[in-house]
C-alpha cells in the first residue's frame, strides 16, 4: 500500500450545526418580538390598566418592552451565525489561523492541550499570555486532517503527556 500524500495546507470550513442553532434562536427572538410589537403598538391589545391589576400591568410592560428588546436581541445571534459561516480556518506549514486574519506561527505555540480531544473533540493551542486558540470538531469540518497537521508542525517539547489515571501505577513496577 502506498502512503497518502503529505499535505502542508488544510482548510477547515465552518460546520453548519452551530450556525443553524443560532439561526433558530435568532428566529425565535425575532418572531416573538415582532408578535409583541404587533399586539402592543399596532393592535393596541394591551392598554395600560386603570385599575392597577398586577397581571394586566405585567402584560402591558411585557408586550411594550418585549416588542422592542426581543427583535434587537434577535439580531445578535443572527450576526454571530453569519460571522461563523464566513470564517474559515487555514493551517499551513507556517502557522494556523482564520482567514483573512493573522496566523499563529507554530514556533509561538507554548503548549498543546489535547486532554479533551478523545472525549469532546477539542484541541487547545496555548501561545503566550493570551487566550488559547481552541479548535473544536463540532465547529470545524475536516478536523482529522487538521489534527494530523497540528501534530506534525507543533514543536515536540510543547506536547505534554496525558496525566496518569487514578489507580494506575505512576512508574515502572519494582
């Protein structure tokens, strides 16, 4: 059998699942907000109660405030979903990063944390004092090829061995 060709560039387009989840949440906020806006401001279904009934006052304020706040709040997950779909992670022989932003050079990686890789599909690249770059298999396509490229290019001294499980011997038996 022949070995697969070694590639020095891996492109990971965004996965669709996180964006779909954010689109659903944005749609719910927008729909409920527009419903409240229509009921309160256009139909006038909830006038301010003159008798001071607490439930009627709560309905009035919920529809007035919800008609304005909920559609505005729905724009936030909508923008996040669109931003997620436009970001593409590219790993090359020089470094890794989201296009068109800056790349993290492989030499700048101080620690490779793969403790959550088998269970959750999460790989963290720590670099300097900043927040680590988190690579998540749920958010990225072509993840296995990305992990293989990261393992090839990360300096070997940054890869820490996994911690010993409780109850297992720490060293060779005597």
